[in-house]
C-alpha cells in the first residue's frame, strides 16, 4: 500500500496502524515479525508510546514500507527544523540530517539525550550497522553484554542487529551524530 501525501502530517502510530491494516496484518503477525509485544505495538499505534528510531526501522521492515514513511518529519520550515528536535521517546530526541532520503539505506540523525537518563522500553535491534559520534557529553552504549563508555569526540561503529541501548551517564544533555545503515 503506497502512503498518501497527507500521511506525512499523521502521527507515527496512526501511520503504523494504517500500514498494518492496509496489509491485512494482525497485531499478532506484527509482533511475531518484530519481536515486540502486542501491548507495546498497541501503545505505539494509539500514540501512548513514541518509538525510538530502531523500533521504527524494524516496524517499517516488517510492514514492508519505506522507513522514511515512518521517520518523515511533519512539514516545517528549515529554520524551525534546525531549532526543534522531533521527540521520539520521553528523554531521547532526534533531528534528521538526511531529509528526503527516501529509498536510501543510510540515514543520519543529530540525537540529544537528557542528563542521567536512558531509553525506556525495549532495547534497539535492527538489521544493519550503526555509527555513533559524541559531540558533547558522556554516554554508555551497550552492545549485547558489552558496555562502551564514550565521551566528547569518541565514536563507535557496531552491528545494529545485536541488542543495543544508549544511556547518558553525565549531568548534562548529551549530543550525538548517529548514522544508521539499514540494508
């Protein structure tokens, strides 16, 4: 099912539900394709949970829709886009650095994480690779059971198919550049 032009202005949960129903996919089917619980998917579709980028990538793959359909920012002027981040979880925000990258495998984001916080809910896992560069702050990135401690100007490249999570260990907001390759 091809997304409608007006869908860019819809909340992401509504887009996911629209794509799922358009493909006649049940919540159980989507849960089995992604590994997310039915309850978590319901919370996303209802707008009660705002999923992180990795979750959106997994959902787009399972729904067989271009990830830009779910990641696309609402229409805004360039100056507004530069000033404001698009919230994706309670303490994690990102601004796409590759707008208009439809049908591309590589996506880049400027990410901020509130002080002394981590992503709530499920950890990330999505096919491909991920590269993280720390602009400011101190973070821990767990890749499987291994914990990587990064500070300003440090970077990490890893297999994003392995369960991973990100945590700001500092007392200030952390800012990162995150590049995701999704084949």
